[in-house]
């Protein structure tokens, strides 16, 4: 009996020892190259890499959307007969999306930052802040009294958690770029690459310039207008500058507008209607069922979104409101969909990244479909380094005369790609791909096939061409295109917006419905939310299933 017990104890010790050695072996092996056998992250020097990286963390304000396959453009009703949402099978990679629309409070933080870092009273900065301001005049109506919203909606605390409106597509994309830099800035502070209060230095006027993610990754010495040395944190080794890289694993991908495909996939939230590897039935709205009212026991009969009930009915009769709102509603007023996203139908429609076209060319792409790619590269200076716009601000005058800053001081200069990048390639052959396979002989017709005008000869659509010019005194001259021979309102500056709003009837609540508007225009019923691509695994670690078992 004692011999048997002794054997059992010895066996356990051997097993424990082997497990311990395996653990030590696995932990040390990740710091040894499988290619060369050299040490990784050795104190003597050599290759440095974040071997401890687990997975991308969820960015602030967002929820995780696991990618998959779905039928884009599938609607139950098409009473408009637009023929612009023909069903196509698409696959979407995993990504993150804001759980709510960007609110007035969130956008006000952006405006406050711009005002402090780029004071509008300084003539060279004047148009940075002004160009980011939402258009509060969108609330005005020739036969309606809406001045209360005009004066209060953006700034009054009563509307703090309401979705921001009056923001055009260009402004929305610039907000996303600003947000990327602020999130990565605090990431570097948290990881010790920047000093604890480094991000407040530009706001408090202690230094000029600000933080740009791309500038930091490509030319870190240029960040904060070359004053980054004084703002480095505990990672700085003695007098040696230590900078994070993409391989450090702490720099997040950019915030951006979601693509139309991502937005529709996230709004549908078909994960709640799946059975094994198939979707059950058809889902008309982001919630279950074919009706806009709650059918559950608690809250039965309540509307599930904020939309227009009928002519002259934006919320119901007093004391028994159908949806609790007449204009927009505070975010999170209604239940989220199965992904945890709020107001994917109703409240406000939302800008997405895509250039609008009536067709979706799934013959060319059925993976992360997106129309709007303009490929660029970083400009390289004579010194061989990436060019940073130190003091130069690049402005653009939109067709409606609004001036917006395209590049801020301290950002990377980008230029269109050329033959160096496209020669003998099969996947792309030019920089601007917004009109790819939409106007060429392989996909459709030109509106002026035999024209001598090269600009027109390759375009399918003939939109109005308004012009904004300046006279010798610098005054804006706005010229309207009065031609009667334009064929459509569609061009490469027209963007898609999705989802019904407080102004829309229930028909538009279907996530597959799509509309468009010029990217420089803003309304009182279009807002936006941001998205971010997921890098690495398709699903989160805790949700992964074991796909391979070791056979002994």
C-alpha cells in the first residue's frame, strides 16, 4: 500500500514538474525567434516586439461587432422604386462601433479643444474652429417657429446627450480623425511613453502644436512641433528618446465613419435570429418582429424608435406620447439591438463613408464592400523623412462656400499614388477609385460617350456644377449651375446616409434602405457615429471555441 502511495506521489511530482517546465518553456519561447533563434527584446539590443500582446482592447465609447456574412440590401418594401438596394451577399470583418450617435456633449468637447489649441482670434487659425462648427440654421423653417432649437440645441445642457446634427460628412470625418489622435495620446500616457499630463500642455498654452498619430509613428521627433522630448514619460531611458511603434501594440487603428456595409450589418444585428449556420426568417427592423411597437409584456404598445407617426404627428398626443420625443430624443431612450447598439433606426439618420451609386458591384467585391477609396501615400522630403506640415494649414472651400481645414499643423502631408505603386498591379491601378466600374464600358454607359471632353467622357453621371470663387478682394462669389441638361444629382462628392430619423415615416427605419446627400450639406435630421476596424482575431478571446484538439 505504501509503495503504491509512493508511486502516486512521485507521478504527481513528475507531472507537476513537466507542466512547470512547459510553462517556463512557452513563456521563454515567445521571446526567442523561430526564424533565427535570436532573443527578442534582449537587453543587449536587437529586435524588439510586444510578445505579450493578447488582443485589441475595446476603444472608448464603442461595442464589439463580430463580423460575418449577410444579405445586404434586402428590404421587404420598395415603394420608392429606387432600385438602389438590390440584395447582394456580403461578408464583413469584425469591427467596433459607437454604441450611440455622437452627442452634442461629445462634439462640444471637440470644439472646445480646437478653440483652445487653435484660438479663432488668431487670424491664421480663424477658419479651423469656424469650419468645425455645426450649422445651427438647419433648424429654421419658413413656416415654422424653431428658433429655440437654433439657439439652444447644440450648447444647452438640456440637449447634452442628444445626437449632434447640422454636421456635414466632411466635418464628421474630421471629428473622427481628431478623436483618433486624442485616444492614442492618452494610450501613450497610460503606457508611459508620454508624461502623465502631456495631453493638457497644448490646451493650457504651455506649448504650441498638438499630437498626431501618423506624425508620431512616422516622424516622432516632429510631434508637439518638435517639443516631444520634454513631454516624454517614464519609458524614456536616460537621455535616449523611446517611442512607441505599431509593433508595440498600443496604437489603436483610426476612428472613422462606418462603411455602408458595416452600418447595415450592425443595424440588422442578425445574431439574434440565427439557428446554427443560418438566419431564421426575415428581420425588417433592428429589433425582432415586423412592427414598430413593443409586443413584450413590459412596455407593451410602446414605440421602439423615434420616428414620424403620420402627417403632423411627431410623437403622439400630449400626456400619452407614442415615442416620447417630438424632435430628436436623448440617446439610449430606447432598447439597444442584439449587438448593444442604440438608435440604429430612428432619432437621426447617420452618415456612412461610402460614395453613393445606385448599384453595388458584388461581382468585383463581396468582402468589406466599400465605394470611396482614394489611395494616398506619405510625402517624403529631400531629407528622406516623412513630411510634416509644421506651420502650414491646408484649407478647402466647399461648394457651399464653407471653409474647412483639411490639414492641421503637425499632421502628415499626403499625396496621390503614382506609377511607382501601380505598375503591373492587378488589384488597383490608380489613386482615385470612387467611380470604379461605374461609367466605364465594362459596367454601364457614359452620359457623353463620344464627347471630346476627357473629364466628361469617363463619367456616368452629370451632376450640377456650382462654383465658388474669390474676387480680387478675397470675397466669395457663389455661382449657381443653371443648366437644364444635367442628368442627375450624383457625383463623387455625394455620400450615403442610412437609417430613419425623427422626420421619417416607418418605411425608412429598415436598415437596408439608403439615401444620399452632397457631402458638404447638413440637415437637422442627420448625425453620425464612429467605427474602428478590429485587428487580429475575428472574435474575442472569451468567445472563441476550440477548433483544434490535441490528439494524444
